[in-house]
C-alpha cells in the first residue's frame, strides 16, 4: 500500500469526536436499497470495513443485522461502540481490515462505506470474497463532492485553496454528478463477483460557517496541511462565507452504492491475505 495512503487513513482517529459531530450520515434511500439488494433480514451477519463512528453501522443494526465492524482507529471505535450500545449483537474490532483474523465464509454481507479506497487494493476484493458465504454480497458506498448547492461559493473558495494549498490545481472546479465515472474496475471486473448493481443519490446539506469549517477539518487533505496553511485556509473560507454568503452555504453530494453478489463457486485463497487471516 502507498505510504501516503497509510499515513492519511490514520489521521481520522485524532478527530473522533469532531468526525461524529459533523460527518453526514447516508441518505435513507441508500440504507433501504442496501437492505433490499443484499437481501438483509433480521439476524443477517455483516462485516463492515472502517466503520468510523457508526454512520452506517447504527442503521444496519437498527435493521436487526449483526454487524462486526473493523475500525483502524481506537478512538473512532470507542465512539462507535457507544453509539451501538443498544445493539448487543453488533461489535467493533480495532484493527486494519488487511490484518484482521476473519473466518472464511462467515458473513452474508461485507460493506465499506466511504472507506474502500483506504484499503490495500491488492487484497480488498479477494479478502472480502473469502469471508463471504457463497452468494453473499459486497457493498461499497462512495461519496463525491459535486457541483451544485451554493455554486458561487465553491467557485470563489478556489482562490482560498490556491492561496493556502500549493497542491491545488489552478482553476479547479467541482465535477458534475453526471461526470463521475460509473465503473469501479476492481469490483466490476473481478471474477469473484457477479456484475455490481449501481444506485446513485444526489442530495444537499446546509452548513453554517462554524459547522462547515469543522467539517473541513474531518477531511484528510485538510488535516495533512501544515498548521499555518491550514489556519490560513480556514480563515479565508470563513471570511468568505460570512462576508459574501451570509454565514450559510449549501453543499451538494453524490452518494453511490454498489452491490455485487459473490459467485457460488469456491473462492481461492489469496496468498497475501492467508498469512494475515
């Protein structure tokens, strides 16, 4: 796995309370479609990869699903456990999915909500297939920041990024929802799974200046900035919101749900995963 990815994915544990406070949950339609497409019912067994503070874990537990969530960060896991206190059939395991000791064919569903891109691509599909029963499902939820909402704010905010984050490409603009590629090759092209079913949801959320600045500090790229640049960026964005947009902006998101059924034939062990599991 790329060293930068390994470093960045560990940054969220330092902001567990903030993450829980401002990270949005998933659209209700996403959870309902996941339930239907993955044939979930009371007593179904699900493995969640990277549960954060339980944004998806809790809705799954509310459906009567027994969730075993693997979370890299101990502080995030502590918050998730508190949020799951009313659901004793669910548990949170601290560790990396790549290293977790998981029984073969033990789960009806493996789900990764805004976390699959943080998992080592060499084993994320093969290990998911191995721990699923034949006919079980792999579900991947991705969230994209897309054009819409208070569009002028996001165009003007580009100046702040170009001033304080030198890695920002000049003239960068948010993509439209329709321009986001529909394929996810490592799932769609895997011989271990049938063709994935894709569902897309475009939705918006409104933020005050305080909430939006707090939200910014839950994204890995912002967290990785040196403190002087980070503070300068936050001050610039905050001033922009307050002076030109009345202290409130609307942000548009695209949430994608992919659900793929594991083929019924036996799954060969992945050599890289066998030693870890």
